[in-house]
C-alpha cells in the first residue's frame, strides 16, 4: 500500500504529464492545418496528408510498445508497466488498417500511401520512439502514448463529428474510422494510464517519461501539412 506522501508525489508527477499533454493540444490548436482537421474545415488534400503521415507513424505503434514492454519485462523492473506496454501494443494492433481504409475511401491506393513522402516529423517520431523502445529507457514510450491518447480523447471524436457535419470532403462519411474509433477508446486509456503511472515513484523513470512526452509534443504537430494548401509536401 502507498503512503500518503508517495501517493501525493504520484498525483503531482502525473499532473506534470498532463501539462505536457495539454501543451500538445495547444500546439495542435495553434497549427493552421491541424486546427482545420479537428474543427472539420480541412480540405480533402490536407486531410489525406494527415491520414498518410499518421499511417507512417501509427503502423509502428505495436512494435514500439511491444518491444519496450518485452525489454522492461526481461529486466525484471516495473512489472506493472511492462504489462501495460504489452497490453497497449495489443490495443494498437491493426489501427494502421483503419487509416488505409479511410484513405482508400478518399481515393488513395495502398501503394500510393506506402510511397508517399514522409514528413521529417514522422522520421523524428519513429527514430526517437524506436530508440527508447529498443535501446533507451523503455518506460519512456509511455510518455509518448500518454500525450497522444490525451490528444485523441480531447480532439479525435469531436473532429470526426465536425468533418461529417461540414461534409466538404467527398466520401467523408466513409473516411473517419481512425478518428472516430480513437475518440471512443482513448478516454478510458488515458484514465487507466494515469492510475497506473501514479504508482511510479522512481524520479529517473518519471523524468524519462516526461522527456518523451515533451519530445512527442514538440514533434507531432509537424505531421500536419505545412504552409498554404497549395504549398503542400505530398506528391500524389
Ligand atoms: Fe491507435
Ligand atoms: Fe488507445
């Protein structure tokens, strides 16, 4: 059982993680194209850009989380966090298929998605998170998961509904599975992570998780289209 002091420390450090998560939401709200995805006013090209870049990082979620979990488990440290990482690897399985299906319904074939240029943010995201998963502090991956799921619970479900209400993108009613599903699932996932992370009292592990949360919050807005709608990065 935790002492009063430990449990306060747990709540306090998770509040710092929430601050990083709120920072990510604010950064997304401040980015012109990201804001338009979640308020439903994005054009078809900008929405496809978002889904394609998301595909190129989300396809690695299961190996990133799973390998971190297995490495932590083998170390014998923080068994509850190792289990959480392995559980989350399972939860993320197949989510890239929602993206491919949404993109197909927007007219993007699988091979076009595969060969589309990845933004520097996607390379930074996968590079950093594979590093912590395979070689750095494996629990750090939870910082990334926390801020992304927090963003999802805050913006994804509402974003899907607004895209449908605006209906400016042809076939949009068949192309919001990724957003809608995450909006529905990630509220519970954030609450579960917060509850488990409150039990983590090791300051170095807390620092590693917070550092990854901050790295991801800095990198993530870069997955959205930059510049004006005509100055986009993607070649179809
Ligand atoms: Fe997911
Ligand atoms: Fe989730």
